[in-house]
């Protein structure tokens, strides 16, 4: 639900895409090839679960759900930007990313429920 709301908000707000493209070029040049894959795996497989674990140790209820909410917001922003650019070109990308997004959200939900 958060992803859908974020998609709608980012679709109607019409971000400055030229500035976004310059920032993405600067960030994407830091790693190349398999090093990009390794950075992605380390982030999703190590950093995020450790953050959720350490946030669950702080005695503030539901603080560890921040990672889950941010994980749901980021695809929504990307989907909104893609839909704003071209609906026909973004539909296959959206459908192709759904299995991964759903699986990742489900894994984070399971991990969050285990930390209760």
C-alpha cells in the first residue's frame, strides 16, 4: 500500500528529471560490473538486516519497521518516475520488478515479525 501511495505521489509531483539524471550518473560511476552486484548483495543481505536487528534492540515499539517502510517507498518513487516518463515503456519494467519487490517485502515483514 505504501508503494502504491508513493507511486501516485511521485507521478503527480513531476520531479526535475534532468537534475535526477545528473545525480544518478555521478552515483552509478562509482562501481562497475560485478562490484555493483556485490555492493547490492552486501547492502540487502547484511546491512539492512543488521540495521533491523539493532533497531529492534532499542526499546521503542516498531522502530525496526523504518527499514520496511523505506524499502516500500523507494520502488514507489521509481515506479512513479518511470510512469511519468512513458507508460508503455515502464509497464514491462514494473511487471518484471514485482516478483522481487513482493519477495523482498515479504522477507522484511517476516524478519520484522521475528524481532517482536
